[in-house]
């Protein structure tokens, strides 16, 4: 049961959930979806732990559960509440859902092609997941690029973070816990800071529209 | 007290200071308390940093917490930069913040935030420089971004917040690529090393570097160069740089430009060393060269065009980082020496210039160069410093950047990369045009009527004078310890080369090598 | 050597003292001037001493770990140092009174930077190490830049800006040249260059780069544009120092690189041809553009371009003779070049001081509103007249001697030369002849319009003779000019021995008794005897005429006859009268400048339009604000330049192109950070593709 | 000995100058079918002026006073140095072509200054124009002399004269062409029609004299006549040295003197014939003519280079 195929299946779920995060209509929905998607991530980590027998990964999944499934969505929801009427947090994305899906598909494909050319003993079994993690990262980037609301761009950052987290777990299962904790706390701090920044933006500038943030130019 | 402890103290001081400041209640604590903590922490950083640097220059390799922290000649050079510039800008912050508070731009909580994050920022840079764990390196670079976001956005105007947002988004996105590069190196090393736990340590990877997979190492280097290059401000990843530098308070801009960019360059250099040890130096050199030449050429024209004082300086940073990249791209002992000297020279010069831009803003309340004129008659000391700083930045003797630029040209001519040399020189002329025009238009000329005569507080001038003196001293002489440290650092960078040139005087060896060694082929071969 | 080092130290100390005391204006000025004069005396004696000795070499472990601090004092360096010291002495002496006007502009700053400027010039000459040479070369530019912008007027700032940029471009070329050599020898010491036989290709690259680099400093065409803008802006005695002294460093550099550093590698005939052609073009264009100027100091500055051209002709003959292994030619060419170098330093220094006196007395440099000064300031007028005669190469003054040698060199070279060389030398001779004739015209204009006829403005009417220190300085230089002319037979052999030391060859005989001889062209001239004869003949004529006058009487009629019209001051000859006439015949040469400027403007416009289409539409609406002035007023303000159509200077076009490129690049940063992220991804993809390419 | 020859030459040219001027006036009158004045008329004029009171006009000062002596004196000096009666320079250090050319620049310089000094507008225009004529003639003159110098192997006029006189100057055609160009250049320099009308007030050469009077005017008028003779002699000396003495023997010198006067007379005659058969050209178009001369001079250079 706990073998590489499970890891790969969970990896595929990651892609789908992350796409849902990108496509979600409201910030609230996105936050819940993100929580769900992080759960998948925890699953991936845990199953990897079973597969490789590395105890570190269990610690990882535990921290990931606390930070990503619980803390981050909570922070984001809290931010959304704080923003309240200060500014419109839900803005339609620059790209319509159809095109976004197509774009994501292309990215996943490219990542698969790219990863398939890599031969690394550690990653031999989990190549699909490796590709997924890379694609996950790029989906996060896509989210930042296509969203107009900077609140939604935080999700983009979180997705990127998740993607690199998975990669870290795949490529460095034996890395010291401290490293992982560093990465995880970094992510938490980043989200907190982004959230505060978004709140301030709403509070002081009354806009969350990225198109309004083009005053500083070359 | 052994050096490892000092290293820990060095790391601990700013964190403690930041925590202490954060804990104090913002409403009731007088500003002086923050300032005292701030200054004490920075002085501790200066003392500890310089002590460590000096011992590292003597040839000590200092490790702490196992192998997690490591200070060698190379990182000591950058630590030295932090230890000098951070206190200078820190002390400069006092009058600057006081001025802004008096102007009503900053409230008490913002002041608290400013000092807390300032210490945190210093900490994260020290961490980036001293960490030996490559993943930790990434974490610390990310930490520098996070700790400076609120410094950039401290004014809470729309523009400042916009700049902060751009800064954090572009940098985290870029630096995330760096994580991929780091991970690839780690995975690669873990495969071949007996103890995979050791594969996170840079010092442990280096001896095994030649056995890593070539394609992966190249990919990893590209990721690292792009990722950490974003933080360093290389074209086309530099886009956050002018915005953040222009909107941040001047001391922060000074620290960002003077030190942070160099720290990022150090990280890139670490990966450069690994990649060069693995695939030979021509590929990483090509990458650095392309990034460098593009940065220099792009930024030079932007420097000329900009009409905003701090944006101009920011683009000039981009241009100088490009020059450093070109130096590493040229390679060879001379190129590396040139790059390292330029790191130091530019760090000091740019810190000076950003501090001076703070003076200008205190007097004129604008960054628009068309409204700034007659600085010398308005504030004589600032004006003279400003003119001297511009000349220093333009690479005139007797200032430090002249030496490194000469080295770069020499290295370029010796390596026969004429195309790069010519492009860079054209760009340099454009930059000089821009800077001399700035002297002509802003430092000199008729002062506007509505600006009050008189200089800024003495406390603001002292750090600037110190920086200018340093720039001047480095321009007329490379003192023994510094020269030695640069030799050490270069030797570390060149460790991938077979013949170890680091005997008595690397400088002379490097020069002499030009004549003996067959001139290397163009970087593309 | 010790004397010179002492003088350098003295200069620095004086400079610092002058800066420290800058609040007490008079004290600061006096310290600077007296100290400067003392330093000048020291370095002059040191320089003269070095002329007749073998080279002294000194090397210390410098503050830079990679290279020593090395100085070399050889006869050539001695000559340059002596020349600059002489000028510096005059300039400081002059400054004793002249700087009174600069009390409120920062006299301490002038004292400091002028001392440093002189010291750095001396150090450039002495430095025998590529790195330190470059350092001092840049310092020289920088210190003189400060002196140029000391007035802080818009014009001086603009001139200074252009100057610094051009100097820096030249500097970069020199750096490239030195580093090309250094990368072949592995050392930055000139001593190692000197002993290295470079491959011909490398030697040619190094020479050409150095030639253009130093040429930019010397102000030769096509790098001359800074000179007429920067020199006039500086205080007049600084202009004298810059025009008389600093630009000679460019010539010194060319000589040093060619004969000294590349000496072992040997020269190429083509180098000589390059130098001669550039020299010929510089001399003609320099004087032609000088004729178009109204500003007395700009006019003199353009004449520096001309004279640099003449010096280059001599040097070119020297290089040609050296490369073609014709020892007499090499020696006489260098002799001509060096002699003219010394001469030009003296008379150009004198003329700038004279212009300074005019400025001091009247407050303007515009010749159109001067006139009639000869009666009010007779000593200045006489000095200026002698300077004008000297620079016009009228025998028996010093300008004539050096040009005579230049002609002999060129004609002698043509005698030995082959088909192509003969045409080149014929071209050079014709250029030199035209230059000579135009120089006469130009100085008739400069002297006549400024000093003769009646004053054309209040300022000119109220002029007064300048104070004694200024007069003494001018008289000193005047006497030097005369002595260098009639005493040529005694000066030429020593300069010839310097030329011989440059060429490492025995000196050729150039003088016998009081006559100068030119061996190859079998010709002699004796300025001294000629002077005596002229004096006698002219004296006889004067006596005869005066005797007749005494017999018949002499009356004075205050009215000027104007063919029956009522006389008015605008009838007098203005600078523009001369200019308009010149333009009649030299039109095509002005058209070159106009054409080049116009082409530059067109290119920059085109580029601007294509790069930034929306920005340009507003600019076309601007029109020439001077269009409404009458022709006469326009001429009074601008000289004959408006008579040729004005186009914005080439430098402006360059700036505009740079700005447009900047804006175009800047469009990349649209302000939208989402595109920024796309750039990062793009860069990543680019480099990943590069990996695929490499593997 | 040669010094005496030099002095003799100078005195001779000065004394003969008004005579030649008178002769050309006579020829002009004849060609105009007028009776004309006596050929001695110039002497009378000078003598008359000599006795007149002098008026210092307008703003003129010392420069105006100095101009006539310097003008005349310089040409006397040039005259003394030319190889006129001998095929060698009587005073060698005055006989270099460069010296001669630059010595002739001094009077031009002073002449123009004098014209500006009197503050009149007409005088100054003349002075400036005179300078510019010099500028236009200079290139062709120097080119011709360059060719001759290379052909003769020296820049000394005596040696050049000797080389041409003994037919040793090598590219023969080049010398002949150069001679033609030189003749034309000298003709322009002499201030004759169509380029100038030397004895008409308000023309180029005499215009500047408007402010002069009395002995000064006499002296400068004499100077102008001497200048014409000197310029013509320069041509004669270099390109028509035939008959001049090769040794310093008195008989040879006598022959030389006679032949020189004869040649000079012929040259002046031809010049005045040409002068009276053309009309005045506009000053503005002077450049066209001089370009033509430069063309011929260049042709001689080409012949020299290819050795014909």
C-alpha cells in the first residue's frame, strides 16, 4: 500500500487541488482549498516517509500539517476578515479559467519532459512526483502572474512554497530536521508578512488590484 | 574565548536586540531606548565581526555548531563589509529617523518596527554570509527579504507599499529558483557522498564536487545564478531593485545596496565555485559574463536617464553588480581579484551615496534631481561629500572603485574578451556622463530659494565621512591585511584550478601569469 | 629628482594650507601663489638639470601590493617639467593679483586644486608604471575639471562636463593600450614594456589606442570639441596652464609610448602617416574654427588645436623617420615637435594671460565690444602683440623657428620618400602653409579687434592697465618668447640632444654659431642675425620717415574719414567682419562641422522617433529663439557662427541618443511586477537552453 | 662681397620700383589709347607726398605709425636675400623659401593691423581682404616651391636657382609646370587685375591706405611697388635663373644684373599686358581662380611624384 505509486497518485492530486486553488472564485474558497491541498502534501510527505523509512519525513509531515493545513489558511482567513470592506479582495483574474487550465497543462507537460531527462538515483522512483513538484512550483508562479488581486497572489506564493517543499522532501529526505523547520518557518513568516502587507495595502491604499500597483516604473 | 563562540555572539547580538526592541511597548518606551539597544548591538556586531574577519584573514577556518557555520577568507571579506557598513548606516539611521519623526512621517510604532527589523536584517545577512549549510544559505537569503520588507514599506504610503510588495514578490519568486538549485546540488552530492547528512555542508561538498553529475550541476548552477542573482540585482531579475531602493529610507537603501547585494553575490560565488570544480570554469563564466554584460549595458543607460536621485543610484548598483559579474565571468586570478575588490569598493561607495541621498532628502524633501541644485552652497559638507561620492562612484582616482575597474579592464584585455571589454567601457562612459551630470546639476549651480541653508546634524555626517575616508584609503592603498584577505578569498574561489597560485603575493603571480600562461581562449569555447 | 620631489611635496603642503586658510581670502591666495611659485622654481631647476643628465630611476614598494611606485626622470620628462614649471610660475605670479576676483568663489579651493593639478601633471610625467601613470592622469583631469567649473556658471559647467567625459574616454583608451602591453609582459612596470619586443600586431594596437587616447587629451581633431568649451571657462591663468601645459602631456604620452615603451618593438611607417594626417587636419580645422570665434579665450583655445596639429606634424615626421630608419629625419622631426611644444607653451600661456588681463580690465571676453585697449593698457597690448606675432610664426620669433624645422622635416622626408609618402608630405606642407596664413589672419583679428581702433563699449573705455604682478608674468613670458626665437641657435642643440635621447641615437647637428642648419635640405637660417637686420632696416625706415615728418609737420584729426558718411562705431571692423570674409572662402570647412553636427542630430532624431514615437511630437514645435534678432545683433552675440547655419553640437546628439536608449530600455520596466516574474522565467529558460547548446 | 651684392639688390629694387610702376602705367595708357603720364610720374608723386604734412586720423595709434616702415623694411630684407643677379643667395640665411614666405607674412600682418587701427570701415575691409588673398595664394605657392625644392634637393633659393639654371633639377616637366603655376600665383600676389587694382584707392591693396597721408603714405606706396617687384623677382629667381652669375666675378655679376633687369622688365611687361586685357573679377569669386592655380600646382606635384 505504502509504496511509490501512492506517492505518485498523491502527487497527481496535488496538481488538481492546486489548480482548484488557482481557479477558486473567492478568497475564502481558495483558503479552504489550500488547506485541503496542504493535506495532500502532508500525505505525500508521510507516505514518502513510509517508503524511504526516513523518520525525518514524519517530523516534516507533522510540521507541515501544523503550518500549512492549519496555520496558513487561518492566517489568510483572518487577513480576509481584517481587510473586510477596506478593499475588494476578490478580483477576476487576468486570464479566464479555460486559458489558465490550458496553461497549467502545458506547464505540467513541460515539467514532465524536463524531469524525464534527469537521471538522479534518489529520484528515480518518484520521477512523476518530482515533475509534479516542479509543476506545482510553476503553477504557483502562474497564479501570481495571472491574478489581479494581490491577496490571491499570496496563494501563488504558498503553492510555490509547497512545490519546493515537496521537491525538498523528494531530493533531500535525509536532510536535518532543522533545515526543514527553517524552510517551514520561513514560509510561515513569509505568509504572515505578505498578509500584513496586503492588509496595510488595503488599509492605507484602499486597493488590492495589482494593476493599480504600476506607479513605480523604469 | 574561542572564535566559534564569538561567531555565535555575533549572530546572537542582533537577534537579541531585535527581540528586545520588539518586546518593549511602543507607546511608552522613549526612542532613546531603542536607539541605545540598536547602537549597542551594532557596535557588538562591528567588534565581533572585525575580530572574526581578522582571524579569518590570518588563515583560520572558523566553524561553529558543528559545521553549520563556517567563516573562511572569502566570507570574512563580506563579513567585514557588514561589520563596517552596518554600524555606519545604523548610526546614520539615528538622525535620519529623528528627522522623519520630526517631520511626522514616522510614528512611534514605526520607529520601533524600523529598529527591530534593522537588527533582524543585519542578523539575516550575517547568517547568509556565515552559514555553511547550503539550504540554510537559501533560508537566510529568504530571511533577508522578509526582514527588509517592512523596512522598505515603513512609510506606509501607497508607493512605499507598492515597492515593498514588488520587492517581496519578485524576490521570493526569484529566490525560490535558488532553492531548486540548492536542492539539486544537495541531491547530487548526497548520491555520491558516503554520509548523505554531510551533503548539506558546502565545505563537505566541495572536495566531492568533481564527481557530481555534470548536467545536473549545470542546471543547478543556472537555477542558483538566476535565483540568487535576483537578490543580487542582475539583469533581467533586477526589477525589484530600483523600486525598493528608491522607496526605502536612505540608511536601509544603503545597507541593501552596500551589503545585501554583495551577500547574494557571495552565495552565487559559492555555487560558482562548486560548478567550476565540477564542469570546469568556462560554463559558469559564460553565464556570469552574459548576465554581467547585460546588466552593465542596461543599467548604464537607465542611470543616465533617471531623474530620481535614489533610482539613479539603484540602477548604478545594478550596473556595478553587473561589473562584478563580468569580473567573475572573465575569471582567472585577476578577474576574481577585480570582482572581490569591486565588491568591497562598491559596497562602501554605494553605502556612502545612499546615506548622502538621505542628507539631500532631509534638505530638499524631494528626490527629483531637477529640483535639487546648489547642494554645495546649501549644505557645504554634504555637497562636497556628494560630489566626491559621485566621482568615487564614477570610478575616478583616488577612490577605491578606480582600482577595481582598472583590474577588470586589465583582466578583460588579458583574457582577450574584447567584445565584453568594449561594451562595458561604453557603458562606463555613459555612467560617468550620468554621474558627472549629477554633480553639475545637483551639487553645483544655484540653490533654490526655499531651501534652508545649513548642514544636516553632525551625527549624520560622521558615518559618511568615515565611509568616504575608507573609500579614499582603499583608493590609494590596499592595506596589507585587506590585500591578504583578498588573496585568501581569491585562492578559495580558484581552488578548482590545478596550480595553486596562493603563495607569497597572488597579485604579482596573477600579473606574471599573464605573460607565461597561454592566453585562455574566448569564454565560449 | 630630489628637487622635483621636494617641489611636489611643497605643492601639496601649499595646497592644503591654502584650503585650510580659505576663510582668510588674502592669506589663502598669498600662500597658494607664493608656495606655488617656490614649487615651480624647484621643479624648474630640477627639470632643467635633468635635460643634460642620464635618466634617473627610482622605485619604491608602493601602497598597492601588485605594483611598485616607480618614477623615471629622463631628459624628455625634464623638458616637460621645466616647461610646465615655467608656465606655472607665470600663472602663480599672475594669480597674485588675478585671484582677487575669485575671493567669493572659493579661493582656497582654487589654491588647493591648482597646486594638486600642477603636482599631478608632474607626476604623470615622472610615473614609470602603468597603474600610477593612469592614476595621476585621471587625477590631472579631475583637478583641472574642478578648476574649469569654479565659476559655476551654466557655460562652465557644460564645458567642464564635456571636458571630463572626453578626458575619460581618452583615459580609457590609454588604459586599454597599457593593459594590452601589460598582458603581454605580465607586469605593470614600464621598465618591462620597454624591454619587451612586442609582436607587431600588439604594438600597432597599443600605439593606435594610445595615440587616440592621448590625442583626446591633447585636443586633436576629432577629439577637440571639449577644448574650446573648457579652457575659456577656467580662470585665465589656469587656462594658460591647461592650454600651454596640460595638453602637452598628450604629446608627451604619444612620444613616450611610441619611442620609449614600444622602442624595442620598433615602429611602423604607417604610424607616422597616421600622426601626420591627423596633425595636418587638426592644424587646418583648428585655425579655421578659431576664425569663427568671438570669444577671445575660445579663439585661443581653438588655436591650441591648431598648434597641437603642428606639433603632431613634427612628431609624425619623427616617427616616420624612426620607423623608416632615417636618423636625420627622426631627429629633426622630433626637434621640430618638441621645439614647437615649448614655444606653444610659452606663447599660448602668454596669450591666455593677456586675454585674462583684458577680462580683468573690462569684464568681458567678447571681442565685439572691446577695441581701443592698446592705448589704455599698453604693456598688455605689446605683450599680446608679440605673442600674436610669435604664434603666427613671424620671424624672428620662436614660432617661426619651430615651424621652419617642421617644414624642413616635411620637405626632407618628401625627398627621401616614395610615391605615396611624397603626396602625404605635400598634403602636410600645404596644410601647414594654409594654417600659417590663416593664423596670421586670425591674430590680426584677435589683436586688431581687441586692442586697436576705438573702444566700442563703456567697459572698454573704462579699462585700465592691470596690476604689476600680472604685467610681470606677461612680460616674463614675452621675453621668453623672444629669447627662444632669436636665441634659437643656442636652444636648438639642447632640444636636439633630448630628441637624440628619445631616439637613443647620436644628436644631429642643428646649429652652427648663430645659424640653424638643416642638413638634408641644405638650408640655413639665423633668427638672431635676421632680427638684427630687421631692426636695422626698419629703424632706418622709421628714421627717414620721421625726419620727413619733422620737416613737414604732423597733425592729428580726431575724426575718422568714412567716405563722407557720418562715422559711427559699428563701422569699425568687428570680429565678425573678418569671420564673414573667411567664411566666403573657407565655407566648405565650416560646412563639414555643420554637416557632421547635422548628421548627428538627424541620427539621434531618427533613433529617438523609432524608439520613443510618442515623445517626439511635442518637440518639433520649438523654434529658434534667435530668429528674431537682426543679423548685426546676432553677429555681435554669436560671431559668424550664425552665418553658417547652426546645428546642435554633436555631443548633444550623443546625449540625446543615450537618453532615448535609456527610455527605450526603461519601457521594459512597465511597473507591472507580474511581467517581472515572467522575465525571471525567461532568463531561466534562456540559460537552460544554453546548457543544451553547450552539452 | 656677397653682402655688397645683397645691399645693391635691395637698393636697386627700391629705387627701380617706382620706375616699373610708371612703366606699367604707361603701358596701360597706351593700351587704352591714352597718352599717359611720364614713366617717372611715381617718383614725382612720392616726392610730393614726402613734403606734405602728415595727418594722424581717427583712433590710429602706434601701430599705424609703425606699419609703413615695417612694410617697406621687410620687403627690402626679402629683396636682399633673393638670388637675383647670382645663382646663389647673397645672404644665405635669408634665402630659405620658408624664411622668405614667412618674412613676407610680417608686412601683411602689420598692413592689416594698420588698416584696422584707423577705425575706418573701408580701410579694414581692404586689410582683411589682403590677408585672405594671401591665404588663397599660399597653398599653390608652397606647393610649387615644394616641388622645386624636392627637384633641386634643397629649400635654399640659391641652390634651387642653380639647379634650375644648370638644368639639373630632375623631373623637368614638373619644374616647367611648377613654373607656370608659380607665375600665376605670383601674379595674383602682385595685386593686378583681375584680382586687384593696386593703385586704385579703396581697392584691396590700396584701400587700407585711406587713412595714411604724407611721408607715411609715400613710404607705404613705395612699399607696395617694391612688393610687386619682389614677388616678380621671386619667380624670376627660381624659375628663370638663366643668365645670372654663377661666380662672384665682377663681370659675371654685371651680366647677371643686366639679364635680371631684362627678365624683370619682360615679366612686368607681360604682366601689365595681361592686366590690361582682362576685367576686374568680383572679390567673392577669387577662390575660383586660385583653385585653378592650385590645380596646376598639384599637377606639377603629380609630375614630380611620377618623375616626369
